[in-house]
């Protein structure tokens, strides 16, 4: 017994001095699934994520309480228990670790879960206040990695490439380990560390963002000529932590930069957000599994048809008027509506001020929005509007009349967040105040129920998710944002499409329908180059979090006079090749497809106008699937950023996209197996933008040689060994209905077969309509035959017929109760002398 003890002590000492604390089968508690395992060390409660027998990461948990950090390693006592669990994602095994024994201090605990059938687990940390006193909590830390190395992905840290998600749409960064500013890889929401030598990756991501942001800090250093990870932490924190990354925010006075501090009464508990973790050799699968988990956990709204249309911002910016808006609406209705472009989106400039959206700017819209919206509807188009729902300018009605409806700083004054007091201040609407919430509700009811907007973009939700002093005490910025989103959804109803622009990614899921995934676009190649990494890195969010919104594509050569510039000077006009890059990058997101040009101007450039009606591009858009970025974390350094994507449209055809974002010619050779295509099949290749230039396979590879700078090669690959096939259509239609009842018709196609690109319904009463999800009302009783035609990706259509029995009486004139009231009123009137 004593000899065994000394052997264990020696092994532990060796591990301690080597910098990596040892975990042994005899003294740790571990759980595993088919992908990897996790374990908790009995002597101190440290947890470990393992790939096979190798530790990838070892970590304590911690919390910042009353302004100082308390780590789990400081507690003299801890207990470990093991049990099974089941939640919305599946079944698994969990380890619960509790830390106690610090007098009058809160206790810490964490739950470490690992799913049986899913290739990931998660951790959640709790702070439980002692019965003797209240405390304040600033941060909860589910991960504080220790050891040397801090991370072990099976090869030197120098080979690591890090994908860091951001607080808002423009925050995605992909850096080699040494490239991050000051070596700090800062992320919000998720972070992937991929080792290009071992091909192994560690992925960590927030499964929830209800109260806190999940903030990641991976610090890299170079010592003795060796690059390594020095530290790695993940915190559940307030939004100020993320906002401080912006220089303009750091320049604000401390009074306007409120740090989150939540009170915890004696005996109460506060939990971190759930943090997913996974280890594996397929980083695409890790991202896609995360997307699927978010969809399931938060009941994502991802079933709407793709939105196609026009928006005003990059065409006119703030110079949009009633006149130029209507001209573009007329042009789109006459020339593009039949191609599927039917949303007409007015961005900023129509409203009196930010925070007062139900009042049009009378100098630019003298006849008001109701008349314009009626004209747009008459043209067969659908109105979309931009708002920044929680942003309030200094001249808005709320700021002038109800400053008590605004979020406050510590002095009780309205909190402001523009960079200079010399500019018009911007404040934040406090939706926890019932009067402010009602004002928000009334605004959106006006925009939708009176003006007829059926799509609304919600902007600057990142800037207005502020930590501050709310009407409802101790509300966090994310809690306030979620309350605002829920209020807006209730006001507009279920059928209006909501698009989250600048905002955290997870918080709006389940409330909005679309979501911006990268920065604002312009008529500028450099802008598109900086935007592209976000478009491809967030591909997995499409129809998991929401329908991806890539912002509008821009094509016209003539730069609008109102082009907004970061450097003060106009950029070079977009070449035709750069315009092709813009529209191709947008289409390959699988999401929204909006034209960002003045349409009459674009019409004067026929070669560019032809891009918006290119049949292959329109088919990609209507299919609505995101292309997979094949080189997301494996791009060559000479490419500067991910450049190769593949969209598998069905079993017969797909689209290969090769971008050259550089200033030199580039070449790429891709094997069929890299695309998931069988080697023994026969393939035909087509250059979508240059159909007169023949392409062919070279053995089992596709070679793009000496591709010019600033260009995209969009190659359609057709497997001629596979026969064309109609879509396999599944429809949900009612078998019966009542006269006057609104009923739903839904069409879907089998994802494993040939998909449909559009659906056309004939309801049997002379009415036809297009779309995957429609509502219809019958006005006469009878038996109706409903016809559904679904056009497939291969050019073959499927047709189905359904019957519906409509019963009830035809009623003309007012309802019976109303008629009875009228009769009584008339009798009363007749009885008057």
C-alpha cells in the first residue's frame, strides 16, 4: 500500500515539474463518447478535455466576485458526482463538481456534460452566495487553461490557425497564431483553434447568450524563438467587454462605459452561459454540429423563402427620396419582378430621426409613407424598412420629451455613446420601462399594420445592447435586447420578416428570420475583400441560426456621389470581374439576395445588368443553400484568406467557386475527392461567367491556372452519369376547411434527392400563387383540387394534386352580431321624435 502511494507520488511530481499536472485512471473520474473524453481530477477538481490519451486542455473554473477573482483551486474542499442526463439535444453523462470551504465566500460548482451520440459536450458554472452575506458578480469563468503546453493539438502551437467570431456582424477574424494584434486572439461567441500540421481542432462556442456574452481570450507569445499559447480563458461577461475593442468606445468617458456587476443575495445562485466544446479532425463538421445545436435549442426561424430584391443604402445612402425610391420600384417591377426580385427595401433616410421611425422626413417624403407603400404594393412589390429600434438621437421625440425612457449612467443621466459631445448624441431606449416598451410596440405596429412593411431590418443592436442602469434593476444589455426583440415580434406578428443587423449572433435566434453575417458592403473591391471572410466563416449559421444576410451586392461601374468612404477618397470603380466577385460571393451564402445599385444606372451597363438575371446564379439563390468553404482554415498564405468554396446542389450537379482576392495571378488544383465527387463518373464543366470558354477535367482534377487578380471562377459541374430527376415533393395541405378560414399550404423537398428551386400552387378557385409556404382563404363551399408544381434544380418539374373540402355558408354583408346591432340602432333612431 505504501509502495503504491510512493509510486503515485513520484509520477505526480514528475508531471508537476514537467508543467503538465497528471491525471491517472486511479484518481480521476472520466466520461467519454465516440469522439473524445473529459475527466475531472480528484485532488483539485480540475477538468481535462482529451483526444485519445492526450490532454488537449486542462482548466480550472473561476468567478470575479466583489471585484476580485476566486478560482476553484483556492477552495479547500470539493466533491465530484456522476449521473446521466437528458435535454433537448440528447442523452449523456455529466460530472458535477462543487467547491466549498472558504468562510463567508460563495461556493463554485460546474456541470460537465458529454453527449452519448453527439460529438460534443458543454460546461456550465454556478456561483452560489453564502447564506451570511450578499455579493456582486462581475464575471463567471468556465475556462481558465493551465499547464505547459496550455493547448496540445498534437503538433507545435506555431502551426495553429485561429477562427475568432465577433461581437457583431463585422467581427470575424482568421489569424495564424502570430498574426493577431499584440498576440491576442479575442473572440465573442465562438472560437476554433486548428493545427495545420496535425489537422486537429478544438472548438468552443456559446450554446446560450441569454444574459451574458461568452468572451474568449487566447494569448500567444514568442519566447526563445518559439511561438506558443501563453494563456486561454473564456468568460461569461457583460457587453462592455466586447465594446471596449472599438477605439471610439474606449475614448468615451468612464461614466458612459458601465461595467457589469450583478448583485447576488444570500443563498441565491447565478449561472454562466453554456459553453460547448469539441475536439476532432473535421472542423467543418464541428461548425455544422454547432449550428444544428443552436437551431434545435433556440427553435430557430429558418423556414422562410429567400428574400430577393433591392435596397436603397448603397444606391443612395441618406439621399433617398420619395421620387428616386419610386423610380427604382417601377424599374424593378417592370424588369426584374418576374425573376423573383419582389422586396423593395428602404434603408436609413426615410425617417425623421433615429428613434422616431413612424414619422417620415417630410422634406424627402412629402406625401408620407402610406402613399409610397400603397404605390409599391400596387406594383406587386413588398415593402421593407430599416430601423435602429433602440437607438435614440438627441432630436427624437423620446429624447426631447421622455428622457426617463432612456438607459442611464451611474449619475442618473441618459447614457450616451457617440464618440464626441460635439456630435448629435445617441441614447438607448430602455425597454424595461413599460412606457418605452409600449412606444416601441406602437412604432412597429405603424410600420407594419399601417404602412404595410413585411420585412424590417433591425440595426445597431450591438451598440444599444449596453450595460447601464435600467428601469428594471440589474438588467444586462443582452436581457434588454432580447426583451426588445420579443416586443417587436409580438407587435409585427409571425408573418413579418425580421432581420438582425449589427448584434450578437445567438441572442436573436428564434425571434428573427434573417441575420447579417459580415460587414457593410460598398462599391469597393477592398470592402468586398474584407467582407468575404465573414461571409464564408459563418456559412454554418445559414438556416441554423437564421437565413443568412450577406448585405447587398454592388455591380455598377459608376460610383454614387454619396459613396461613403473610410479614407475620405473615392475608390477605383468596380471592374466587371470585381462585380462578378460581389454577386458570386453573395449568391454562395445561400441567403438574402439584394441589389445595391441605382437600377436605371445599372441598366446603362448591360454586361453588369445581365449578372442579376444570370440563370445559374438565380438557381443558386432560389435553392437557398450555403456553399462550404473548403479552405476555410487551410488556405495557402499566398491566398491571404479563404478562397475556394463548393456548393453541392444535388446528386447530379454542383458549383465550384475559386476567388482570387490577391494582386497576383493564382493557381489552384482540386481533386474530385476533395469535392466529395466519385472518381469513376463522367463530368461536364461549364464556366458560368464565360460560357464560351470550354473547361475539362485533367484526370481526376479540376485545374484553375494563372487566375487573374481580382476575379472569380464559377464552375458548374454536372455528373452526366446521373440521370435528371424531378424533386421529391412533400406537401402539408389541409384536407378540409371552412369558408372564410385562412389555411396554410407548405411544400418541401427531400434533402437527399433533387431539390426544388420554386413552387407554384393552383388552389382550384382560380387563384395561383408562388412560394414554399402560403396562406389561402376559400370564399365558396365546394370540393377543390389543389395543384402543386415544383421546378427542380435539374430542370425537371414534379407535380402533385391534392383535394380539399370546403364547407360553410356564404355570408354577404356585415356579420350577424354587427347586423343585429345596426338593426337596433335603426329602431332606436326611428323611435326618436
